[in-house]
C-alpha cells in the first residue's frame, strides 16, 4: 500500500491529475456562467414589437409559404425579417397558422 501512495504522490502524477482537473472544469457543462456567449432571449414585448415591424408584403410572402405547406421556409423568412431566434419565430408562425385556420373554417 505504501508503494501505491509513493507512486501517486510523485510530482509528475500530481501535475497530471491537476491538469486533468483544470481541463474538466474548463469544459464542464451544466450551469451556465454569466459571461456565456449565449444571447439573452427576448422578452414577449420585444417579440411582439419585432412582429409588428413586419410589413404586409412580407406577411403575404410568409402566408404564401404556409399555403404551399412550406412551414420551415416561412419560419426562415420570418427569422430573416425580424432577427428573432428559431424558437420565437416557430411559435409566431404556428400562432399565425392557428389564426388563419380559424378564419378559413
């Protein structure tokens, strides 16, 4: 057992363990740090304001994509127009689809 501790306590082994520990800390997932590069998600008011700035002609283009059953293209078009993220754009397009379905029935 003493030979085992003598091996572990050698400077090279301790240094290697320390480096592995530091690498693990630097690359560990889980809780995000404050200096994260992820953008802060927009508030509902910011999403609404972005959607209000979309012109009628752009909504007509988006509606044409939805009529052609090209939902992904409609989401991409809305994202390009507003600068919103994927989640917010998808939710807005799905809300528009529901609203249009109610008008058509």
